[in-house]
C-alpha cells in the first residue's frame, strides 16, 4: 500500500509542473519576440534560462509552449474516446452480426496505416493548423479505442450481473447504458495513460518534423527541433522543453499504472 501511495504521489508531482506551466504560463508572461536579445545567450540576468536561436527568452517560451503541446494531445485523446467509445458501445450492443461488422471493419482498415503518414497527408493540406493535427492524431486513435471498448462491453454484457438484470425485467438499452457502460470505464481508465503518452509523442513528432505548427511557434516540440543545433551553446533551450514532455508522460504513466493495478485488485476481489 505504501509503494502505491509513493507511485501516486510521484506521478502527481511530475505532472504538477508541466500542467501548471501549460495552464498558467500564458497568463504570467508575454509571447517572446524574435530578436529581443542575442541568439543563444547564456542563462542569467533578465534571461534565467538564456535565449534560443532567435534571441527569444527560453523561460517565456517554456511558459507558452505547454498549451499547444499538451492541449493538442489531450484534445485528440478526448475526441478519440468520444468517437471510438460510441462506436465500440454500438457495435457491442448490436443485435445482428452484420451491424457489428459494419461498424468495426471500416476502422480495421485504418489500423495498419502508418501514423506519421496520416499526419503528413493532413499537414500538406492544412499546414500550421493545430486543429488539423489534433484531428489527425484523434483519427489514428479511434480504431484501437473502439476495439477496446467493444471487447470490454461484450465481456460485461455476457457477465452474470447483466443476465440477472435482464431476468429482473430491465430493458436491453438500460443494461447497456447503465451496467455495461459503467463496466467499460475501468479498462478505459487503465488505457488512458498509454493513449495520452502516444498522443503527446505523435503531436510532438509532427511539430518536431515541421508538419504541424509554425517553426517559430513557442511549442515545446518546436523549441526542441529549433534548438537542437545550438545544444552545445545553450542546452537549456532544448533541455527545458524536453524535460517538461518527459515529466508529463512519466507522471501520466505512473498514475495509469496505479489505476490499472487497482482495477486488477478489484476484479480479483469480485471474483472471490
């Protein structure tokens, strides 16, 4: 129990800084302008973390970069669960096999597609659009989410509890929307950490490769891509945003691992 408490505390502490910067950063600092100082100036004085290759304050970039880096990823995951969850529940509750196939099989076509290829195609038409990248990342996550929800819903729908509810006269729709939908929440909660980590990686990769936001945007991944050539001159310009992304993903995964362990313990106790 103590180890689990340490895991939760550590995960929360790791999340606190990047999430806090993403939420409050733009409120306490103005967007830095290029040419305000010398490129790759050392840290100290009015620039605690130095400047980047365009002469912009690294700390100000750090305060503004989290909103796009984390906002796009979290928005993509939320949209993927909204669409994929609805499709998965509908497929699991379908009375006929052909309707189940009609809902799930088209999504199977998207599963083998290379993720960055999908994002690249979208970026060609809507370069620099945060919404386009968010939608692209969400679209590649919809198929696995739909299959996860469908599998969990089918398992819950065939459980003794669901059978007992039907024998008590509960309608099929009530069983699906009440017991089955609530049963799906546990595996979905365990999957959230991995899904968010993947979305952060995909959004960061798109921005790092120049497929997403403008090369001068204060996004953390864009800052990493832009400052990698000056790593030896000004390491904070690259290390600071990279540290924020690492802290966020590790913190999310620690909390997700705790949630998964808790779900397993609850299922084991219920089986007894």
